[in-house]
C-alpha cells in the first residue's frame, strides 16, 4: 500500500492510496488533509493489523475491507488533531 501521494487528474483535493493484492490493484481515494499530521501511516497500519486480527480468517476481500475500514477510522481521527507545544500536529486518541 502506498501512502496517498497520488492524485486524480482534476481532483487535487483528493489523494489516492493504492493497495496491490493478488493480481488486483485497488485505488482508494479520500479527501486531502490540509495540514501535515504526524503518525498517520503508523496509525493506519495498526488499524489494518487490528482489523485483520479480529477477522479470524484472511483472504483478499477481507484485506480490502480491512483497509477501507481503517481508512474510514483514520479520516474520523484526522478531523481533530492536537498540537503538542509549538511542535507538529499529532493524532488525538
């Protein structure tokens, strides 16, 4: 999976994560966040891993569903980042 550095032509407000699984390539667009927030990649990976652990069995469709679910949860968290001192924005619990 590649972090959302791709953009759709004419849609500069969206980013596209790419999931390569089996012989498929799944494009997962989402709105671009205005500010740089630290920890998004690690959080997304942890959400995906937790969802897959909860699934009990794993196949391509379960992986795709887990990634979609994790992206949705991350989007919710990105709405309310916090700033630590004068430093960078981080995800809030």
